[in-house]
C-alpha cells in the first residue's frame, strides 16, 4: 500500500487522504479518471493515457487541473515519495467542490485532482502465461458515452460483482442488439477458427478506446496479424478458438471459459501467447512507448 496520496496540490499520508463531501465526484460521479501501469521504473503507454485523460476532460467540459508537463512531474514525485516499483497509478479529476446542484457551478470552481496507487505484481511474463481466466456475459446497462472514461462506474461495479458471484474474473457486457461491447474494465477480443483476431470497433462511442487495445492494434499491424474490427455475439465467442481481454491493469489476459463454454482447448492459445509476447516486449521498450497516440 503506498504511503502517500496526492490530493489537490499536497502529498498526504494515504490514511488521511480525503476530499470534501461536496466534491462533485462524490455527489454526482462528475469526474474522469485514468489508470496507468508503473512497471519496474517506467509508465506503460503514458502518452496514450494522458491524451485520453485530456479528451475525457474536454468531452465533460471540465477544466484541465494543470498542464500536462506539470501533471507528469506530480506523477513522478508521487512515485518517488512512495518508492514504487510496480503499481497501478490512478489519476482522478472531478469538476470540483461546490454546493450540491446538478448544473455546473456558476462561479470559477477549481477541478479536484487526486493521484493514488495500488501495488501490482511485478512484470513476469512466464507467470502471466499461467493466468487463465473465466468470463460471463451480462447485459450492458451503461449510458451511451462509453468513450469517456468517467468515474461513474456503477454498472461496471455490478457487472464485475456478477462475474465474481458466478465464479469468473470478468463480465463481458452485451448490448441491446445481442453483441458484446467490452469487459467491465477491459476490452474484449476473440480469435476465430481461421485465426483472425476480432474486436469491436470504437467509432460509435459504445466502448472505451482502450490504450492497451490501441497498442495491440498497432503491434498486430506491424507483426502481420490479421485483425478485423467488428462486433461479435456471445454465441460466436463460445465457438472461438481463443479469447482474451486487455487493459492497463490486466495487460493481456487469456480467457479460457465464457458462460461455462470452454474456449478452444481451454489453454493459452497460440495467437494470445504471441500477442502477450509482443505487448510485453513493447511495454519494456521505453522509447517506443513515447510514440504519440491521438484518440479520435
Ligand atoms: N473498457 C473499459 C470499460 C475499461 O474500464 C477499461 C479500463 O479501465 C478498458 C476498456 C481498457 O482500457 P485501457 O487499455 O486504456 O486500460
């Protein structure tokens, strides 16, 4: 557990870190967030996450709490004070503290900025290849702007708990037309019988444009892996040869059972393993991670 959190300009002991009860993040979930993996001394996909944070803020009409460069310095000071080696680093920005009222505060209210962290297992690819997880499907009951990474996560909390109650790790959410959107906190991928990788497109705002997803998309292009962006149903997923999920937290995580249906032979699939290898090599490469990604 990190010793310090950052709250509105101060590094405070974690146990004392708090925001006001009239913070709009608390009252209305009126805020956005990012989580970036800090892996053995560097951030994975830092630029992509900061790009998306700024986009989420623009879409929500919340002011940027500080320039990007200043935020990067805060993140590094936060890491230094906590002496973190491997961690999930959370950045949360809310519309700020104001008397409770649905509409935006009229006077100039400063956005709240919070940085916190959770320790993560160290970067061990062999161990990661042994982590095989199950998923279940649940209805997607979220709002329609899923491209914005808001702190309003009630639907995902319920979905994840349903997964846990049903003995699974992740919940794949299904839209009203019967297609899988994404996991409760991950993007969803399958590999069909012909070896084609399939994941849902991001251009309708109905899923989050995952930063990890984006990196894997680029790696597939570079490595000649055939990737098709289209929606798929649970029935198609049950028959898939392989399945996996991606996120800054899970990185690339194989899924070997969906709703009780064994995927492929129930073991780590060849293409999933390759993608794991590609991603881990990419994440270990500081230089390449600095490549700029501009979300749509
Ligand atoms: N989809 C949802 C709903 C998420 O909450 C997340 C991550 O939190 C993702 C996908 C994966 O996004 P990223 O790879 O940027 O972590």
